C-alpha cells in the first residue's frame, strides 16, 4: 500500500496543525495517531510496532510505516511510504517539529 497524493495532502494538513506551534515535548505520538487515521503506524525493522525513544535536542529520524496484518496480531505489512521527522529544542525548552511523508 502507498498513500496517493490526495491522502498525503490530507495527512500534511493534519500534521501542519501540530507542527505550526511549539511543544514542551516531542509529539511523535500525536503524529502516530494521525497515521492511524490512514490505517498506518510507525514500525521497526522486524515489522512490529515502533517502540523506541528519540535522543538529542536537535535531530531527525526516518520511520518506516506499516499496515496491520490481519493474520498476525503483532506484525505489520510494510507500506511504501516513510515518515521524515525533525525536531529542534530552543533555549526556552520548547520544541519545533517538522514532519512529512514521502
């Protein structure tokens, strides 16, 4: 599965609401909730749900996305899209976030 241009545009509009303001935390869970609206989730290399943490005051990460495999509860079928995610922590302690799908 791959999100088409219209779906990516819908995703971008929803993520813009999150990324257009500053946060006291890195809101990756909020973006994962939006992905869920498109039947996607962040996955690890073994095709299970991503369970990690983000390190650093300023960094980036690329996440693979997956679709729930109806036959196996804990496994996901890899999607053809990826999530690019960037964060920057200001001296005030608040984060600026940028995220998009390719």
